[in-house]
């Protein structure tokens, strides 16, 4: 059974700092991996999606990497801002293109001004 | 609409009451998923539809949970005889089968509190 773990559970950093969020998964037979952002009382916003054949994806100040063989992904946030404060969720998809997502518990990020 | 819409946003139910949660997916999206998110946890899969067909309901926690999508668009998640452990945020997501990345787009969720 696939299990997704995110470390750390919570992180507090000063504004401007670069940071890394970690995600690990136990079964490397994934279709893709997705990073989401969740603000309090809101739904999930997709940040980056990495197909199983890819190594990384970039969007603005965000960079996500994938090492499928070792079961790891990282989300790198450059020059963090208070507006980045949210919970970041990692999710893997198995079972082909229509498989459901399996989520980690998330990392709660707080960026202090 | 432009995104996935869920209603109601908040629902308070007395234990034993039946509830119905609605999801309007993005127009034209073939796939629809329901997830349950307990406080402090990541979302957990409940059930999946492709058009009107319910292809996977392995995540439904008990036979008190029932989902339908009769016309392949709007979906309803029904919970009968609600229990306190049913308290959670229920998220709906949709995706387009034709989209290469198969990104799932999520609604804001329905927060269910069972007293």
C-alpha cells in the first residue's frame, strides 16, 4: 500500500529565506506526483505536476524535483514571502492516468515578515 | 463555471441525520473524485466517477456513504445516519480526460460538523 510522508510537519522561516519541503513515498510505481497549496478554509491549488518520466518542474519561484527510484520529491521555494504561508501537500497518482491521488499530511509553512 | 463548485460550504448536522453534499465540476470534465480530509490530515480518496459510471468506490468508509452522478455532470455525496467521526472537509475534484497532464482541479470543499 502506497504511503506518502512529508517532512517537516511545520516550518517557520523569516521572509526572504530559501526553503525546501520534503516528500517521500513507499511505492515507486507512480504515474505522476503533484504539489498543492492549501490555504485555511480553502480548497487545493495545484502548484506543480511532475510526470514519472520527468526529473523536475519549475514555476516562478517554485521548483519541484522527483527521484522516482528513491521515492523522493522536494519542493524548493526561493526568496520566500509572507504570502507563501499555507499548507503544502504532496500527492502521488498511481493506477494509470485516471488513478486517484494519495496525499501526505502536508507541511504547514509560516513565513514571518 | 470557471472552477469546481461545492455546496453547501458548511453543514452542521445532528448525529443520526442524513446529509447531501453537492459538487459541480468544471464543464466538460469527464472524471470526478471525492476526498475526505480530517483535521490536520491530508485528503483521503473516497470514490471516482468517469462520466456517470462509478468506477471506484473503494475509499468509502461504510455503507452509510453513497455517491452518484446520474447525468455525468453534477455529483452528490450522501451520508446517512451521520456519526461524529464523519466530521471532516469533503473535497470534490474534476479532471479532463483529454488533458495531457490530467491535473485534478479541486473545489473549496464542504466542512461537515456532526454534533
